[in-house]
C-alpha cells in the first residue's frame, strides 16, 4: 500500500508496428501487428509478430513493440517509454526498409508543466524508394542531437515543436507553390498552409511536425520536406509527430496509396501520455 503517495499517475502508452485499411480493389482492414497497450497503473508490456503478408500489398519480416511506465519515487515524477519496430518492410515493391524504429521516452514531473521528451533511437535503416536509396535529412533538434560549437543538447520544449512545425510547413508550402504542376499539389497547400500562421503554442492544443526535414537521393516522384508523391503509388509521409496536451504520438511511415490499390497504411506508431491526480 502506498499511503504516502501525494499524487497518483495514470499512464497511457500504446504502440503497433503495422496497420491500416484498403478501399480498392477490395475493402479490408490491415490487421494491426504487434500491438501493445500499457495498463493505467504502469508496468511493462511487449508484443511480437513474425513474418506477415497482407494480400500482396504490404509485408514485413518481423514486428515488435515494447511499452513501459513507472513512478519514480526519488523525484516524484513518472516516466513512460514506447518502442515500435518493423523489420523487412515492403509496400507494393516500391517502398522498402530493412528496419524502422519509433521510440518515445517522456518524463512527467509531479509538479506539472511540459514533460521532458525524447525521440532518441527513432530511425530508418536502408530505406529505399523505387529501388533507390533514400537519403534522409533528419531534424537534429527534435532528435535531441547536440548542436552548436559546444555540442549542447537542447531540451525539446513546446515552443520547439511549434516553431519546427511552422518552419517545415512554410518550406513545404513554398516548394509546392513553386512546382510546375501546382494544381496537382494543391492538396499539400490546403493541408499544411494553416501551420504557417503565427499560432501561439498551446492555442488549440495541437502541434504537428516531423523528424525528417527532407529526402534526397535518386528517388522517383517529387519530394516536399518529409512528404513524397510517387507516381503509380501514392504518397508517403515520414517521421510525423503529433503533440496535443502533453500527449505525444509518432508515426514513422504513413502511406496514402493512390494507384490500382487505394487505402492507408501506418508503420511504427507509438504514443505516450501521463496524467497526474490531483493535477
């Protein structure tokens, strides 16, 4: 019995490595692979799926997830960690990756305030698009990588998420507007232009950004920041992060298929949150 506890923590953490749905040429859900959900009191949960193939559309060699959370007695905080891994990903023989990892670790102070969060460990190994190696430009700030002459690690605050998302959206929209076939990328402008505005952090409790600033290499199609539009395939979104009221969700690879196969798929998703009572 913890009669000395001044605050109760309610944990939320979940992960899955693969899932989604297909609308055409048939209607089916892609069964979620390696799903894990943390009990609200904390603990440790793991799940693993071996080789999985779905209707010749998407497959992986293996997938696993790990979620854990606990109360830290020494400083009265709560920590939660989520890892989601895909090995041997293959989407319609166009998008492949040897290994994809999503990882979030967050510490929530018993005194409240914005948590200390890290995405260290999140990465792609041997990502290929159209059989060409994709060279990713990662966002050092969101990955917590040292920067500057003194190699200082800068905490990822709410304002960092906000400003990163605003800058990324501005570059993405500018690139789309400069495209020779602007009508075909109007959807990009419509979807991301709202992020360019001088919104204040926390105004609507929702922030969007990406661990990926750009994609290089001889990949097919057009690249707009972390978004790629690929002929005879559809769209790929890399390293997306959603932040809402101290809840963090990451999707390392998301596909909006728009060819003979239509549907949406997600790879390596993870989410964390902790709520303290009393607040």
